[in-house]
């Protein structure tokens, strides 16, 4: 395994077109290019980015990916927080264990493994998506900030990911010291609930 994948992040790519009007729900529901997670590496790492974006409007990062992935300028990317369970590196994810309704700020979940205070999360049920920020984590319970109170009902089984959203804004000539890969620059989409 190449060094660049040892601390990799699961990610997904989404195309964008003018008629989507940058609506997050539309982009995530209709524009998933591969329909599955890919693996790549973000620099600086997720923890550094979380510290960097406190109080800032914009954060940029460098992302390394395999050469056969379509990383076009303007594409959206969801970079998921990773965790290792039973030796497997995967996305930090869970599902809602009991129905959540509009204005809820406490979510009952199947597992809280890997989630932490300050994580940005995406809650998805069908075509409905909401971005929130975790205020605190208790046993199988995620509390989100009041400003992020649910704007829609989410049934049990709705998916939650710890992730961050970016747009690809530049491409770089890849290095070859660690093997073939491609490098893009990302700009994070911060503090937006429902719109890109």
C-alpha cells in the first residue's frame, strides 16, 4: 500500500450543473458520480482543518487521489471522517435509531463510535439532507447545536455521516515520488445548511 493511502479518507464525488442551483439535496441525490466511496488523502489532516476553520469563512486543502478518478474542476466532494473498526478503515457513520422530528436537537443513534463534539455531520433520508454540527456525544446519542435544529423529519434508519463538503477549485501537476496519483485543491463549504 502506498504511503498516501495509509491515513486515507473515504470520499464521494458529485457533479454540478446550473439547473441544480447549488441545492445540496439535489446534488447529493442526483449527481453521485460513482455511487460508492473512493479512498484518498486530505492535507492537512481532518483534525488540523477542524482547528483551522474556527472563526474563518474559508478553508482550502490539498487532496490526493488515484489517477483513474474523475476530479473535474467545479465538482463537489464529500470527505468523510475515517475510523478503523476490526482492522478496516471506513467512514464514521451511523443511523438514527428512533424517529426524529422538526426542531429536535438530540438524535438517538445506533452507535456513536468515532463521532466527537465539533464534528460536522450530514443527515440523509431519501432526497432530504441536512448539515449540522455536533455539540456533544453521549452513549448512542448525538446532540446538535440549536441553530442546526432539524428542519425536516428523519425516520429511524436515516443515515448520518461525519463529513465535510468541498468544491474542487484547482488541479496540480502530480508528484511521482510515492507512486502515481493526482492532486487537486479543495475549498471547503462552511456553515451552510442545505445550500452549496
